[in-house]
C-alpha cells in the first residue's frame, strides 16, 4: 500500500507542473482568441443600424455631396452605424427599406422619387423608420405634400454664403447636446416658404441680426425634429459647403441626428420642448397643412 501511494504521489508530483503549464496555456489561448466581429463596433444594439444616404438630384446639384457622403461614412464607423450611399431611387422598395433604420436625404433636389417609391418611403416611416434631411432636402419634392410635412418646411431662397449666429434653443436633444448655446458658423442660410415652428420642435434658429438676408421676420428656425406619421424626422439647414463636413461640431450634430432617427439614442428628453399647439396623440398628418 505504502509503496503504491509513494508511486502515485511521485507520479502526481511529476505531472503537476505539466497541468499548471496546460492550464496557463489554455487561459492564455482564451485571452488571445479574437473576439467575434459583432462585439467590435461600439453599437449598443446586437445588429448594427443601417443608414441609407440618398443624394439624388434633379435640380441644383451641390458640389459638397461627396464630402457629405465621406463624412457620414466616417461618422458611421465612429458611432456604430453602417452607411450605404446611393443615388438610385430603386432602393425605395420594401425589401431594401425593410433592412434600413434611417434614410438621410443629403442635399437632394427636385423630384427624386416616383409615386410608387414615395408610397414605399411613406410606409417605411409609418413602420417606425427615421428620416434626416440635410440642407436642400428642403428643396426637394415640392409636389409631394406628405414629404413637405415630413421635412417641415420648403426652401424659398437664400442670400450669399456668410457667417451667422445660431441660437441653440434646445441643447438636450442628441443632435444639439454637444453645441454651445450660441453657435457661430458659416454656411448658406436658407429662407423657408413658411415658418415650421407650429408643426415641429425647433432645435436651433438663426439670429437674423447677425447676417444679411434673414428673410423670416426675426423667427428663423434652422434645425428641428418631430415625431411624424409613426416615424422620426429631423432636419438641419446647414451643409451647403464642403467645409461644413469637416467641422467637428457640424459632424457631431449630424451623427447625433442620425443616431436619434435610427433609434440608437433614446427618444428625446422627458422634459419636452413641446410647442403649445402640439396636440397629444396627434399622430396623423394634419390635412390641408401643405407647404
Ligand atoms: Zn445650398
């Protein structure tokens, strides 16, 4: 018995370092194993949100469109959403839109979708989709009233590119949280056909005394959002110039907007910047409010 024990003990003593080595190796191996790719992006959701950037033009074409696409693609990598850019209106069909969380109208102009594509896009928003309109997204689809209400206001005219002061009225929203209370920047400042304030939640407005050619009687919203027809809609008037897309704050403004519209950032603050005329439960588009 004794001799057997001794043999067994000696055997175990000899093997012990081997076990330790094996254990260490397996721990090291486990630590060294590359993480599955779905853990790598900073996205909070299991699936990376998909953003479609649409920049078709049938009217004026902004030279800044490539800079805009590049910037949004980079922002997607930084913020965890996937960007696909297209000028092809055939993307507006149920299968592709069904895999999309947010559609950005990046400096679109004119009549960009046919009737059927318009219907598919309306269904996308009604199904909870997100919309972000940039600059001449307001110079788009004048004969589609539903779109006019979605974007919030249509373009009328603009003065020359110049610096202006922006009052950031609501700094709790994902697209404005990072901005100073007054934001000085240079862009082409649109005049809109109608003040959108009664129908949307205004985030920023231009100080018309800070530049030439304001054109909206002193109340000049330049960025806003609203819940619209089952989905989320955001618009910003900036983004005419190439330089806009290199401005860190303008980029973060866009990224915040996309993350909200794509459903990545929780719905805006409890304490709402509710306009006094907003009727609770008013989810259906108001008839006759064509702009
Ligand atoms: Zn422009």
